[in-house]
C-alpha cells in the first residue's frame, strides 16, 4: 500500500487550540493512528494533517473524511497527495 498525506480544514466552530486539546488529551483518539498534526490555515481554521496507508488516493480521501466526521468534526476543504516512500 502507498502512503498519502491528507489535509482537512475544519469548520470555523472548531478552533486549532480546541482540536489540539481534544486530540492530545485522548490517548485512544482514532486520529492518533494516522500521525495526526493540528495546524492553522491562513484563515485561522484548524487543519488536520493525516497520513494514511491505502491502496489508492481515492480510498485515502474517503477513509479520512469518514474518520474526521466520526470524530465529530465538520470538514470544509480537503487536500491530498501521495507521500514519498
């Protein structure tokens, strides 16, 4: 399987600090399995940066969107790319 980097911008109601606390204080959080990093966009939105192993880019995007929604966040934009091995 290949690795993909998926960046998901979240709705304004989820601030970068709040998301960092949410993910960082729950050792069992499902996002932690995907090397999650919380960044801030140029517009001040929280952005989740995830790394997924998947058979193709489309599967990585769909899996990341499902996981983000399952975690209670609302995605508003996504950017995806293959990573170097």
